[in-house]
C-alpha cells in the first residue's frame, strides 16, 4: 500500500517505527552507555545526573575536536555570568557560516557552558565539524536574577553576535537558537514573547531547537519559584505556552524516550498548540534510548541519534 493511502494515525505510526529503527541502529554504537541509561529509566535526580555525566565524560574525551579555534569567556554583558565561547568551523567559510547559539540546562540555578571542555562543548564541537559556527553561552542564575533574566540575556547575546559574528566566520543573519532543559525554557520565552526580542525581532534568528524543555511555569515546583517568584498571580503571564500568538518561526522540538514525564507532557502540549495554530506541525524528534541529560550529552560520540538531524534542520532552514 502506498503511504498516501494510509489513514493519518497509521501513517504516523509507520513513520515513528522508521525513526525508532534508525535511532536504535545509532545507539547500538555505544551499547554500554545505553544499557546504563535504560537501567536508570525515567528517574531524574542528582544521582542520575552524576551517573549520566560519568557515562559520557569518557566518551567525550575520545570524541573528535572541532576543526577550528575556540575563543573562551568572551563578555557579552556586564554580569560575571554574561560570558560565551565561540567554536569556529574550518577556515574558509568567509563569514557565511550559519550560527548555533546553545544555552545549557541546570534548573535556572546552576550549570555551565563547559564541563571540563567536554559536556556541552560537545554540541558546539559537532556543529563546528559540520560547518556551523557554535556559540556556547552562560546566563545569569536564579534566585538572584529572576524572570525575565533568561530572555534578556539571550537578547544581549544576539546583539553581540550581530556586531561580532563576522569576525569569527559566522553569518549574523542566519542564527539558530538551541536550549536544553532550563536553557530551552529561556529560548522559548525569548522566541515567543516578542517584547524581549533584540532589535524588535530583527535579530537574525531563523530557527529554534527546544530540547527537553518544560514550557509551563508551576508555582508548586521549587525550581520554578526560584526563577518565576512567589506570586502565583504572575505565573500565567510568565508561562510561555500562553504566548504562542507571538513569533512564528521554524521549530524543532526534541524530547528523550526516557525524559522526565512532565517535560515530555509539556513538549507535547507545545507541539499540539503549534500544530493547531499553524495548521501544520513543527519538526519533532523523540530520541530513543536516552534520558533528560544524555539527549544532548551523546552528541559528537559514535551515537548519532540527534546530531545529523540538527545539522539537517539548520541547513534546510533558510
């Protein structure tokens, strides 16, 4: 039977089967890692985070470096956390390389753009290897810096990129934003709440990748209170899912098979809302065999479950 004759649910299931088979072929290249990740299941806590880092740090030590120079701890704003790293692709882009700006996770209160030059650097190394200028940024932390410090810092970074990206071989008119976990929440807020956008939205951003983000603020969650504050009346205004009438831009929504259930639910809610808004759905991926952290930690290893489709999204989005 031709795919065009399949009913919609059947077609979706068929495509999911193809994607899962492809992902399983990729994760089989790091079997010990995937066995350990699966044994932890959907749980997410400090112990799971430490175990996941311990799995991927050695893999990243053995992974390829980027082809170009790395410039570290460049100031883009006045705060000590307003620092970024630039990972350049191979020489010869002549200022025309697309740019990926990546924001790490950490529950709004912790984390860093580079753990030993390995974790999170791995995303930008992979991008540089594939002709993309990688920018890895820190941002201000809660509770000292609360809402809307995240999107404000993104606007600062984009203003810096507009003025400086060409010096590193990047095209400031072809920027892609990617955030993971809390970083994805900051990226989503910047993307959809237009008052935060640099230069009135003329910021060069062409596409957005949201990996394992929770896009609904919930005062019952301690991590949310640290950033969004203690006033429940302000939470509707600070929930990104309530601002989807804003900017329309190519989206890629990513979750892990073993992600935190509330994250998977929020990502599905965002996807459904965009489908309804636009009459067509954004690009989506559910990464088999990975958890909330390994969904990005595995990039630039032998497991290419996510990396190639990120590069494809960037190259195909004009």
